[in-house]
């Protein structure tokens, strides 16, 4: 599903964060990536999604080289195959919650029958007519998660998806994410600092400058 082949990336000041990273993620595999702040976890997700380009190396999704795509083709790939949960939410303020969650379905010419069920699944079943300014940060995070999953993407990229949620809500959302990912046979990468969140994945990996390594037993909960 996803192939990372000798991917390297440096920040503008010249500091290298990823150095010839190689990894293969199979369809249906759900991994959590942990690591120190600044090690490049969010950068890696942005590279996979085609929102940034590596300095060298290649990223392939279902055999398609992401970096070689033009803007239109990269947008189409993200629209059809990816679900991205951003730390900053990126909820559109002029749309209702229903409309925000429905957006991936509309862009892919799919029916809207999953919108209400996804709203209910994230605890916002009676809030579809509300606008983002009427929600708390935690509620906006739940909208972002529902929007990322509603069109049954083949690859889910989640960047600290429970960072703004209370422990009980986080637990429910993590269960929902795992259930959706497994039901759809999707591959998924969860980037998190939370050991509890990481433990919901099939495997936990530590990102270091020289690559992804199995987490030591003390990292898993």
C-alpha cells in the first residue's frame, strides 16, 4: 500500500530530520509512530500525503510515485485514497458540521448517507447544523476525525488525533478509528506522544533520524 524508499528531508536551516528512511506499510496494517519532538513525525505524514516533497528518495502509494504527480493528480490521490487528521483541524468556518464532514463524499461523488452516522459516532449527532465557531477545540477535533473517515479512505494519516480530547472521549475516538480502519481494510499511521493512543495500533515504532525502529517494551502500554 505504502512504500518509503530512501526518503530524506532537511529543514530550511539545513538540519536533516529524515535520512534515507525506508519502510513498507501493507493494506490493513495500523501502526503508531512515536518519537521525540522535532524528530520529523509530522513532516513524514506531510511527505506521504504529498503536502511536502522529500529532498531525495521516493514515496509510493499503491505503486504511484507521490512526488512525481502534478498538483491536480496529487489532489485527486488525496481526495480519493487518503484521510488526513491534522493537529490544526482545518475545519472550514463557513460550513456547518454536516457540510464539513460531507465534503470528502461530495468531492468523490459519493452519497451522503454516512454523514449522520459519523456525527453520531463522534458524539455530535444533534449538532450537524451548527457552525465551527460554536464548538470547543475538542469538538472540532472530533469533526476532523469524522471527516477523515467518512469516505472510507485506503490510507489514514492521523497527527495527534486525541491531543485536544479528554481521556474518556479520546478512548472512544480511538476505538472508533480502529474499528473504521479495520472494517475498511485500510492502512493507517498514527503519530502520537500518547502511549495509551499508540497502544491501540497493531505495532508501535519509534522514529529516529536513521529510520523507524520497533518500540522497546517500556513504550507500549
